[in-house]
């Protein structure tokens, strides 16, 4: 699958706009300031396919990008950003719940982006569990690897595994959207689930 052949298709602010065409769906989730858009842009080799905002929390809808005409890359709304109103947070929460309920049968793989520098938040744990309960394979990408010293990498990855209660065989990809570290590994894992 050629990830550089990616194009924006639609945004869904309401469950009636969800795509249900049977193509594999790779859903990307993460906290508002974790660099999710940057990870997506690195994956597809573009600077601005997914919107990178100076203000976290800009992805307020579910955005669909078609990859190589063969799969959907689904950019889920960022979560956990304090400066968003309670009603907006609740709207996002309802949208996400409906996505997981509706799409459980065609959600092919979930990718959770966490910050390699920090212990995953309660929201990260909740999102990981949503992916787990949907029954689809999960991949965790620990972004901002370039901000760590070499000696910090292994202990931080171990803390992420422990906090999310990941099984030893569940993939955890050390990633740097800045430098491209982990890109090939993440693509290989996605292709293994969605087909090459």
C-alpha cells in the first residue's frame, strides 16, 4: 500500500456521515497535543495533509483520508485538551462512542499515539481500552522519541507498556514525527493488518 498516495475525502461531525464502504479503516487517536497530525503527515510523506494547529484540539470532527484507493486513514478528534468547553468535550465524546459502536465491525486497526516522554494519561488508557473492546488489533506509537535521551528510551517504553497493560506481543513503535523514526515499522504493521 502506497501511503504517499493519500487524499482527504470527508469530515464527519455526525454519525450519519461515517463511511461504511467495507474498505479497511485505520483509526488514529491521541491527546490533543501529542502530535497526532504530525505523525499522520510523516506517515503519508506530506507536510499538511492532516491539519497541524498551533492550538491543540483543532481536529473536532472525524476526518477520512483515502490511502492508495485501498484503505481509510481515519483521524479521530484529539482528546483531553483543557481549553475546550465542556459541551464541546461531551459532543466529541458522543461522536467517538458512536464511531466505536457503529464501526466496530469494520474498524480494522487502531493506532494510539502517546507521548514517549510521559506516562500515558487516564484518557490514553480509556482510548486504548476502547480499541481493545472493539476487538480490532491495536498499535501504540510513542511519538516525540527525538526529545528523549538514549538512556531514557527503554524505561519510558516499559512505563507505557505497563500503564496501558499491553501484552508482550502487542506492538509499541518508538516514533519521531520530526525525524521519521518508526515510519517504516508502523507502515509494515498497518500493511500486515490491512493488506499490502
